[in-house]
C-alpha cells in the first residue's frame, strides 16, 4: 500500500512540474524578459569592446524625427558610456512611446548605428546592452 502511494505521489509531482513548464512555455511569457530597470528609467551598458550611447529621437504618435522629453534627452546623448560601464537616467516619455536610437562609438571616435528600441516610461524601464565587437559583429541586447 505504501509503495502505490509513493508512485502516485511521484507521478503527481512529475505531472505538476510538467504542467507548470508547459504553462510558462505555452503562455508566450518569458519570465526573464521582464525588465530589471525601474519603470521610467533608461539604462545603457557598453558590454562590448566599444563605447555606446542612447538617444530618444521620436514619439510613436508622429513617427517622425521629433525630440522626446527635451531635458533628459540632452543628458542621454551626452553620456557616452565606455566599455564595461553603465549609465542610468530617469526618462519620462509622458505616456507616449518613444524610439530610442542606440549608437556605438569606435576607438577612432567614429559612430555607427546599432538600431533602435521603443520605450514608454509609463509601461516599464528599459535596459540596453551594446555588445559584441565593433569590428566583427556589434549587437544590442535589452532587458
């Protein structure tokens, strides 16, 4: 009798663990995808072999090259982060989605685009990592 209870308990535990894994996988949610940056803040980390900076360039309502949240915009554009360092700044988009341009800086000072991310300070924080090598494959990772 004890043996069958152990088997039932083991099977029940395995089924529950599998169901939990399927629920997470099937829901389209990635627990690691949630930003660790507080709501309303932007972070840029130069995690590759080059410096980087971010610059909010447009709101989603216009989708044109309009400035977003002017006071913090200048601070972000002036903060070039050297390899191995990060910079965090509160940045309010006033409930609008803003495009954040990510730019890398080569050792000779020339710049290159790493693309852009959309950010809304009312929804979440955004962490951006400029990664890889400027010469063989720079890329962006977000959290």
